[in-house]
C-alpha cells in the first residue's frame, strides 16, 4: 500500500514522538517508527484505517520483541507494564510536559537540546524532525556530507547520554532553545526555496513545511518579534514564488510576473513584518535577525516593479542584519543590493574598501563589489560561493560584458542541479 506523502508527513512526527516516549529515546523512536512505516507500506490497500495508531502499535511490538531478544525482559517488565507506556495516546494538556505542542514542534525542541553543540543541534533537528537528507543538510550548513552524517550520529549518542530518557522541555528550558529552533525552521525554508523554485509536488515542499512550523511557533509565542519575523519571511517568500518561472526557465528579478503573486499571503506577511520590526525595535536588543530579514523581504514585496525597489533602504537593512547575523548568506545579499545601486548609478562610486577584512561601502563601484564577491567564491561555503558566482555573472551581464557573463554562466552549469535556475544559466551561457 503506497503511503500518501501528505499522510506520511502528518503521521511521522506523531509516531516518532509516541515511540520516543515509549522507548525513552529519540533515536529509538525514529528507528522503530521507520520500521513501522516500512511495514505499513507493504500492507494491501484498505488494510489500515488509522495510520498513526497502526504504526504506533507495530513500533511498540517491534521494540518489545527487541527487548525480549536482548534477554533483559524480566528486568524491564515493570517499566514496560506501566500504563503510560502501554497506552497508545500521549498524555496531553497543561499537565504534560510539552503535551500541548504540535508534534513536530515538540520534537524540534527535543532535538535542539542545549547539551549538544550548536552544529549537532541543527543536524539532528533538520534530519529527524524536518526530514531533510544528509546532502541537503550538508549543503545548507556548508559542510561535507560525511561531516554532517558524523554529527548526526554523535548528536543522537550525546542526547541519550545527557538526558537518559526522552522528554519534551517545558517553561524556561523551552524558551532557551527557541533561537536554535527558529534557525532550524529558517534552514528548512531556505532549502525549500533554494531547491524548489517551482516544486512539482506540493506535498514534498520544505518551504511549505517551514511555514507550518512557523505558524505553530506563533501560536506558542504570539508576541515574540523573532517568531513573527520568521513567519513573515516564510509568508512573503511563498507569496512571491509564483511568477518566478516561465517555460521551465527561472526569471531574473526584473522579469518576474508580480501579478501572479499570492496577495493573501503577501498581505499577511507584510502585517507580520510590520509587527516584528515594531516589537523588535522597542526591545532592548533592537531588531533581531528574523525581524530584519522580514523587513528586507517586505521591501521587495511592496515594490510594484524591480525599478521601484528602495535599494538604498535595503543596503541599510543588510548593514543592520550583518551586525546581528554576520553570515556569508547575508554578505552575498548585501553585495547583490549594492550591485543594483552601482548599476543604477552607472557604475559610479569608489572602488576602494573591498578586500580582506573590509566590506564594500554603500557608495562602492562595481569593481569593489566584484572583488568582495570573488573572495566569497574562493573562501565561502559552497552555497555562498554559488550565490556569489551568480551575482558576478549577473553583474557582468548588466554591465555589458557579455563574453565574461557567458563564461561565468557556463561554469555555473557544473554546480547548479537540473531545474529552472540551471536552465536560466544555460540560456545565458551562449
């Protein structure tokens, strides 16, 4: 019986969470859930009425079999017989730690345990909860696949050693983990937008999954500016997704069909962005990463055309973003915006200031911007190097250096996977 992808994505976190409580291990919960779903897929059509309950029962029976085979059944029998382990349903409500949380969100808070290193938290959460592949995780974090796989293994072992039993954090412990949870959801959204400009299957869309998690986070933290900012980023990104592809080819910003944008999501996202910036600006730390990213996305979304975009305002927002989140992705975004300003001004500006340890200034010329982009191509993580290479190709094309632009687009054909963006590069490779 082939399992419907949408049904699987709904059932998976419920089954993992329940089996993790039963086995007292997130790693074991995932292992026995996988076995149960594999058996479910082998059943004839119509044999399973309730996928979650069926998989929980099968997972528990498989776990009990393993316990017996390890010859420790007698010692564990009192624990196995406890009502809260034998029951199919999880305890819920205010009295149960994390019981009122969305299942996927609860697993995210477990995976983002502060007993783990930050890199291990992200890998564990993105793999076990968000369902990303090791390849996708490695590409997002800018590390080798073997490194990501090793971090995943170490994270599961470290979590078991540190906590002993599976438990969803509550109160202050959950709040302390919130920043890492936000980063995981943002990573899921980034992977979805980067890998799926035009997803063929809406049920296999990490960006949509990220919005679902962001909605659940807002339900838990309705007044948190960073949570609102993250939902704004998801809403605005998805609202602007339609109209980005024509005949299988990705469109540059100037050619995107803005009339195709989802106006309902756009309006909701702009409301979130406004609320995030207002609340963030009033706080002691001023706007944070996601409030600023929401403001950046809001400037793009509010412009009627690319030419109407307030590029100078975007430079200011990126400058602020780099103060709180000095990432290669933010650097590339800022340089792309600076390139727009320089091209609008005919390439005028100072070519000084770009180099090791210094960033191109707000009045930088194309040459200074290109030198900093070249540094990111040479030394940045793979995702930033790819985006910087795209920015260099676009700058060359808009500057009238067609031969150089074609050569850069040809080089990108070797690193960009099949899809609309690769077809864009092919079209301009000459």
